[in-house]
């Protein structure tokens, strides 16, 4: 009998090019996208999911009285779907502690900077304005510390002379589309876990000094 694939839910807010990369790689991988949830009704990623017959849901944060209520509705929806992993792919709402605790060690995020540099938003402009020669992407477990959960993998890109945030973002996105499916498949195979707030790959702690090398694996 075939081994069942790891069931993942992808949370999006926008274009969903990372979702597309996950959809494309899942065809020949060990994970299956069982639902896509957006907090924005107009997110283009919803069309991408529909095109693949993946069930979609919209949980529009503007229709909730408070962050706590939005968080609870999102968590209840995710729990009904019962995925093994939740993947944030361009998801733009900060998740509260109660959401994070309910799915502890089972939420991944991709962030467009070399964390711990530039948490939050507007990362490409901030990298250029700081005069950095290198920029990139990080994948990490989500904890209640915003963009501060344990790092799993990073990939670098050069910042070029006269770069624009748009050009730099496109260069970073190319790397995102490679690194994210790889990390999700590590989790799906049971190689990747979060333990005591550390990311573990093959039972070894991932340190900031080797997450760049890990992503070559
Ligand atoms: N939630 C927790 N608890 N921890 C993380 O590490 C999270 C998270 C939710 C999303 C993605 C993150 C990123 O990679 C992410 C990581 C949104 C904001 C933000 O300021 C910041 C970081 C990230 C996502 N959001 C505003 C808010 O009030 C809204 C901004 C908007 O709608 O454009 O939630 O960058
Ligand atoms: C990606 O660059 C992702 O890393 C970033 O938004 C873009 C989404 O693109 N995520 C964040 O900034 C999270 N706050 P996509 O919708 O085409 O995947």
C-alpha cells in the first residue's frame, strides 16, 4: 500500500506564487494540499487553488470584532480540516498566542529576509536602504514571537547596484519557490520537528550558522 501523504493547509493573503510552487511540487512529493484559506476575499491565490480543485475558504478579518475572534474562527476552521501541517505563504495577519499554541510545532512561515534581520513588513526596501550587499529568504517555525520562531533554512541573493525593491523581491521569490517545497517535504517525511523551541532536522538542532547549508540538502 502507498504511504499516505502529509495533509497540509496553506494560508494566503495575496498572489499565491508560493502556493503555486507548493501545488506544483506536491504532484510528485510526500505532501498534499487539502485546503487553502485566505483572509482576503480578492486574493489571486484562491483562483490558483480552484484551478486545481483544492477546497478554499475565506475568513475575512475585517468582518470580525476583534483579533481574538478572527483567530478563533481561523483556528476552528483549521481544526475541522485536521491537517498535519499549516503553511503560511504570504499570509499577512499576525496570529495570536491561542492560535499558535493550538497548533504548536505544526506551523511554518516563509519570510522575505535573512532573519533575524528585518522582521515585519517592507523587507526589500529596508535591505536596500541599509546598504546591505546580501538579502534573502528564511523559513521558520511560527511561535508567538513575530518572525522570531526557530529558523529552518535560508537562501541568499545579492543586492545589486541600483536595485529596486521590486527587482530584489523578484530575485528573492525565485529562491522562495525552491526552498519552501523542500522544507515542507522535510516536515512531511518526519525529518523536521520543533522541540523545546528549536528546529530539529534528522534529530540535530538547526543553528543559525548552518541553516544556509541545510537548504542545499
Ligand atoms: N504570527 C505569529 N504568531 N508569528 C509569526 O512569526 C507570524 C505570524 C503571522 C504571520 C508572517 C509575517 C512575515 O513573514 C507571519 C508570521 C504580517 C505582519 C503584519 O504586520 C508581520 C509579519 C508577518 C505577517 N501584519 C499586520 C497585522 O496587523 C497587517 C499588515 C497587512 O495587512 O498588510 O496583522 O512577514
Ligand atoms: C513572499 O515574498 C513572501 O515571502 C512574503 O510575501 C510574498 C508573498 O508572495 N511574505 C510575507 O511578507 C509575510 N508577511 P506570494 O503570495 O506570491 O507567495
